[in-house]
C-alpha cells in the first residue's frame, strides 16, 4: 500500500503545478506512487528522481515503476540530504518522508530549489507539521498549510459505517523568483 | 471500554440539560457509562432506567454501577421498544444503541416523552444518522444535528502522531410543550 | 470562485480515472473548473459536455474556458436531466450540482452511462449524500463514499489560525460491464 | 457568545475531573462560561478565580455570573501571569486565552499547580497547540492532546447543510504527586 494515500497524492501534485520539462525530486518515495504519477505527467522531457533509503521499498518502487515503462524516472537508493548532492537542481520537490532529517533536508531544498520552484511536504505528526510550517514561515516564501481528514463509507451488514482516518497535513511553499 | 466515548457522553448529557427529579431512559446502555453519569447527576430523586438486550453487557453495566452505590439506577435486561412499556414516561432519553430497531424505538419515544422533554440519539452509520435526522425533522420538533471528529495525539518515539477516529453524530430533539 | 474546490475536483477526477477518447458529462458545471480540467485531460479526441442552467454561470464558464482554447469542450445552457437527451452517452459523469433534481438525473445517468463507466456525485447536504449513496447502493454498482474535511492555515498576526470548512462528500460508482 | 463553545467546555471540564473543595483558576475567562460552570460544580466550598484583562469582557462575565448567585466565584480584572501571584494555589487550571503570554503563564502554572493537579489548555492556532504540547511533553507530566472538529446541520430550504467549523485543540496535563 502506498505510504501516501491517493487523495493526498493528487492534491499535492495539483498544488505543485507540474509543467513539461521540469526536474522533480520525490524524497522518501516509499512504494513510488508519487514518483510514477509525476513521471507520467512530466514525460517525455521532464525527469523524476525518487529517493528512498529502505532497500525493500526501493525494490517495491522499482517493480511498480517497471509496469509503466517510464524512461524519465530514476529510483535511487540512498538517504537525503546526502544523496541530493549528485542530483540536478529541481523545479519541484515532494517530501513524503524524511526519516527524522526534515531540518537538514529542507535546508538543502531551500538552497537547491530553482527560483519560482515549489515544494510540498506531507506530515502526520505534530512535530513534522510544526517543523515544515516554521521552515516555510521563516524562509519568507509564499506558503500554504492544508490539513485533510478523510471519512470512508464501509458496508457493515446493510449499513454504511463512516470510518475516519488520521489527518494528513501538507505544507506547500514557493521559492521567490522568476521561474516555472 | 464504553461504547460511547467520554467526549461524546459529556456533550450528549450537556445537550440533554438534566435537572433534578427527572426520569431518564438510557437505551442500549452497553457498559452503563451514560446511565451511571446520569444517575449521579439526577440523584437523589431523579431515576434512570437503563436498557440493554445483551446479557454480558448487562452484567458489565451492573458491575460498573455497583461501584457508585446509586439507589436511583435500574439496569434492565430487555429489548427496546418492548421493554419500554413497563417504564414510567421519561423527561430525557439517550439512545446509544438501537439494535436495528431505531424506527420502532423512536416511535415509542415520540409518544412517551413528556412535553418539553429531550432526546439524544447517537449514530456512527449514515443510515442511523439519516433515520434519526429524518425522524426529528418530520416530527416538527426543535432539533440539532452535531457531528464530532476527534483527533488524539499519540507518542511514537519522540514524535506526536495525530490519530483520527470515526466521526460520531448526535441528533438532539425537544418535544414541544411546557415541561422541564 | 469555483463551486467545487480544487482539492475536491482533483480527487474526484482521479477517482473517475479519465482516459483518452472518453465522453464526459459535467452536470451543474458552475464556473466550469471541472469541465476545463477534464477537457485538458481528454484532448484531443475525448469530448466534454458541461451543463449549467444559470445563465450568468454559463457566461463565466465560457469565459474561463476560452482562455484554454479547448476544441473539445461544449458548455450548454440547459437543465438536467432534459438537456441530456441530446448528448452522446458518456463514459464518465461528474455531478457537481443537481438543482434539486438529483433523483431524475441519476435515473438518466444510470441508463445512459456506458458499461464500465464511472460517475462521481458531490454533496454538501445530508440529503444529497443520502440520496447519492442510496442510489449507488441499490443499483448494485461498485461504489465508494468519501468525505473530505479540509483545514487551512491562515496567518493572524504572527500566528497560524487553523480554519475549518464544510465537509464535502463524494459518491463514486462504476457501472458493471466491460468498458473503459 | 462564549469564546469557548459548549462542546469544548464540557469536554475540558470532564477531563479536568472537578471534585468538591478544589481551587480552580480560569485564565482568559472571556464571557465567564467556563468559570460559571466550574463554580456550580464546585460549590459550596470550592472556589473559582476567573481572570480577564479585557474590561468589557469582565463586565459581561460579571453580568453572566450574577444570574447564578455564586458565592464562590471571583472575576478578576487583570493580566496573567502577574495577577496570579495574589491567588491561592490551584487544584485545577483552565487556560481559555493567554493574550500571547502562554509561555510565562504555563511557567507559573507549572510551579503553582498543587501535586496531582490538572490543567487544560485550549488552542485554535498551530502556535498555541505546539507551545502547549511542548510544555506538557517536556515537563514530563502525563498529558493528553485532543482535537475536536464539529459539524452542525443547518436547514437551508428543505435540506440539511453540513457546516464545519474551526478545529479546537485541548492539551490536558496532570502534575505528578499525590493530590486530588
């Protein structure tokens, strides 16, 4: 199962405003769902670099990606922020997981993101939400904080139980400057 | 564990506006949490009749109630609406569970509730919510529909995960007429 | 402002699973946001028919659509379900508004939707939610009920107020049969 | 209108577990709703000290309180934490508003709260939520974080619109030690 649910993925990608030819970093790609979707939206010229430190997840992400024959998606085993040094600077960044290193990762993203570039950070803990919000707020970038709580109907006998889930937060920020 | 969570119980009881000397029906009392709380608020003259069809739950509710030495609480094994025939007419009714018989139960509650009396119905399925809302709406009583979604912080390592739960709905209605 | 917010639009479109060449009905198109997005995703062969009974909204939707030079989008002034008679049968239907005629609209959608086709209905009232859910449930189609509650951060002085909004519900259903 | 809604007040008071004879501080009492309710629950021996820095609100709170003839409620014009120096140490504290001084207030509460005492802090901004959570977490007290999102049905024509509101957060913490 993808770490980031479909509803959150599509909202995050919509807020990132993908456009042809962009460089996209997907940090903590998990099963690769965001990376695959971004690669499909950005092909043929745009390029997606998906980073994951967990070997098993890298294998799952590569298996998922192989079904789509995406020549513009590279799934890299490695840990952010170190692995980012070797990647071209991005127009768009999605942070789906940060392995306890959100601070150092956002520092690098702040430096490497191209002018006019956008970053979306997901959080399910109060700590991540606060850290992402504070980073966006103090960096003076235009930022948006969004929380999503989803309820799903589940048939129990003849009745429709309303099942809730954990709220998920998104912090989306745009780096000042001309760009796309 | 009580079927109705603490937060929902206290909100429901606040909206029922208990006052000394009232007769209170607690239908589908489960572990007896609402009944015990109501009996404490209504003692010494007010009286609580708690109904439960599940034998094991009746035992649990009686064990819970015994800790409080409440002389004004009767926990009855039986099924609503049939068992209601033998009870004195209520000023207040809480419907925490209806065993698939919400329609017949609300019919009896509509007839037996004293003028100015109030009823609160909890629901976790869309079906119960709709049935309770429709009943209150078509009966022409003043009614309120409230949904509550709770999020709880849960420590996971050093972080605070925000855990969601199922939404719970309350329909509260007041029968027209002078009364309390 | 669009009647259906961006977050709900992208989730609904994702669940509708658009594919090249499809016929798409957007009923109660409002300012045309869903229709424009669908037309962009379906061009060049796919075709979007957007229906709106309010003349002013039709004008707004046409103005919005004109910016995109979409040859595959027709915005029709008229009322569902009557206006649907003249349209080709759809692979996908989005019901963003129904003007109090959800029952008759869903009857026509049930008949006209192609095998394997999908419909998404949005609702902000309990009545619409119930009617859409019941229709999907009794028609025996595979269906999904989703509620979304969004929270937005709003800067008030130096603080970030968490602003809630009305919950929005989606009922998505797939007609049995082979198709796309 | 009370600053803290009924549903939040009753949940906060339930979590504070009031008992006869306690000293209760209500900081940022606003219109006095929490203070009045606490004074009713704690009378006759328990005592409530309600603090408010806004003169108009003090007048409103006093007018509201006068209807209840509560001999155990003092509404004090003044600003926390300074005004707290003159008050007896509390068993229970409710922080409904902090006028930007939550840090200093919690420092005093941490020192003055009696062993086994409980404090509940409400927050509607991410900043207050984080500050209250961090304070409780680092002080090593047993703490609970609760968020409540309420939905209310509102009749619009013959339909029931589901209206959302801002989420409200509660941080409740208990000071270690024997006490009540």
